[in-house]
C-alpha cells in the first residue's frame, strides 16, 4: 500500500506539471482547454514539486510526510476548483491522499504518545549493577533454580532494562483469520514494568495499532484501528491484575527478574512452582512448569479476558514450542511461544509469537 500511495502522489504531481507546460507553451496540452496564465502556471508547478517532495518522503519512510502533503492538497484543490471542467477528477486523488495523510497523522500522534509513556517508564526505573549469584537462588523452589542455571542468567548482571522485538500472528476470535503482527517491547525488571507496542496487519490498507503498558503497578491497554478509531481502551483493577500476570508470563525472556522482592515463589512439585506477584496491595498468581533439564515449558493462570465489554476469568496458557530455545546475549530463553485461552467450547489459540532480537542493559 505504501508503494501504491507513492505512485498516486507522484502521478498526481506530474499531472499538475501540465498546468505549467500549458501556461508557458512548452507543449500542447489538449486535456486543458482553458487558458492558464504564466502566474498560475508557476503555481501549478509549485504544487507539482510539493507532491514530488511528498512522494520522496513516503518512499523513504519519513513519518511526517503528511505535513508537506497538507499545503499541497489545499493549493491543489484550489486549482482544481478554479479549472473544474478540466481538472475535477483530480479531486479523487486529493481525497485518497488526504485520507492517507489523516491516518499518517493519527499514527504519528499514537507513536508520540507511546514514546512519552516509554520515557516515563524508563525515567522511573531503578538502575543498579548486581551480579546474580548462585547463593541468591537458594530460597527459590528447585525447578526455578534449575531454570535460572539452565538459562545462563547466574553469573551475569541482573538487567535494569530489556528491549526486544517480536513477530508473529494472532486472532481476535476462535474462528477468525490469522493476522500478522510485529512488535517492540521494553521491560524494567528492577522496577517491574513494561511497554509493548504493536502493529497488526488486518488486510491491505488496514491495520491495528496496539499499546499495552504496565507502570507503577497499573496496567492499561489501547487498540486503535488505523491509529484513529478506538477499538479497546482498558484500565482498572482487573486490567491491573491481568497485566501483572502478563508480566509474569514474559519474565521468561529475562529470567533474573524472578528474584524481585515483589515476587514470592511457592513450590508445587519437582517440576512446577507458583509465582505470587504483589504490587500496591494487588496479587497476581501463575503456575510455571519446567522439564527436568530446567527448560521453561508453560505458564498457566486464571486470567481476566475481555468479552463483550466484560472481564471474564478464563484459563490462560502460554506454552513454549519444542524448538523454542535460543541464546541472546548469553541468556537462553524460549523465543517461540503460543498463547491459548481454554474456553468452554474448546481451545482458542490466540497468538503465536517469536522473539527476533533481545538486548539486556
């Protein structure tokens, strides 16, 4: 769609250059039947140049291309009204470009908002250089200790910031179609929090912008169609607990995070343990399961799921794929996971996600 839009903008700009050609008699332009003064011819040329600039901004992925498009569209439409009989069909191109510009503006505003939220998350984070030692794991249940040893986290710094990128697919309903997504995520393990930002491709020309935030013990979720129309905007105590459980589920990507004082571990059996995560008087729990080697296998929780505008408790599973283990920065993590809701009428496999890169600071 980017290239289609770029072509429309370029072609529209070149069409405007015909007004200049007509005005200065450079070549005959049969489509323009009315005379055009040389002064107006220069205006037609100026608009053509503006649209070519917009074309280049789009091609080079400059997100604020819409700023240059706005004056081009306004002057273009003024010229079209002035020469309506010859140029009226140019309005169609202007409408297409205007719609794309509005979406681009909305997406730019969405990115600015999430950028400001990220700055607050990082600024509030506590930084300290602490080496995770084997002695520090002595109070953990045996399967959690084996996991930390297997991951390679022991002997390395407990990170204060984690940044990762994701790709994958998700569905909005059990019978829905898979939609591809890409995402970025930031974690602050020493002051538990995260920000997740995603772009979901619904079908050509339509996308969802999503942002999940966990900051100061509070969770919130925003989803917008084309970054413009709100699809979901969740907050409140149930969202807080649900987001805390998500944090627990994703702690497998920075295993040293299990040692934070807000997380208490309870042994269940030789390969399982329950995490109790308490912040601001709220507690979220989740059961972790590992194999004999210490590899993470799955996490299970009773988690709130939004259904028809209501929060409903459902069984939530996050499971590692068999080939899911990969090393990033000396830490072995399950980089391929699937998220499943266990519903009354069967399993709803909601998401498949793969970590494509990760860095620890």
